[in-house]
C-alpha cells in the first residue's frame, strides 16, 4: 500500500478517510464551543475506531460540555493545524 493511502493509524481505505474527517470536524466544532454539533461527528468517529484515544478524549470533553451548567468551550484546545498545537 502506498504511503498516501494510509490512515492516521497506518491502515488504509475509505473508512480511514471518514474517521479522520469526522474526528477533525468534531474537534474543530468542539474548539468553537459547538458541542451539540461536535457530538454528532465524534460519535460517528468513535463507531469507526472505538480504540482511538484521541477520539475517546474529545468525546469525553464533548459530553462534559453538554452537562456543564454555564456552558463550556475548550479554549486551550485547538484542532490540529489550526495554530500548530495539538490536543
């Protein structure tokens, strides 16, 4: 398999692409404080890769944001590539 066909964990295929897109979009929405929208993307990503720790963590932060009485936006988190920082 060519390097360009490999997913974030080294596996290939369209499932990898779908996972990466859902993970990144969910992370972006979470960073923007849009926890309801982020939840949908991250729940899709976790069904594709339940073992992925980054996705597990982001989904946990999302659930925390949904239950926070004052609202919550993870100001110290950013999507990969947005500012060079990573989760």
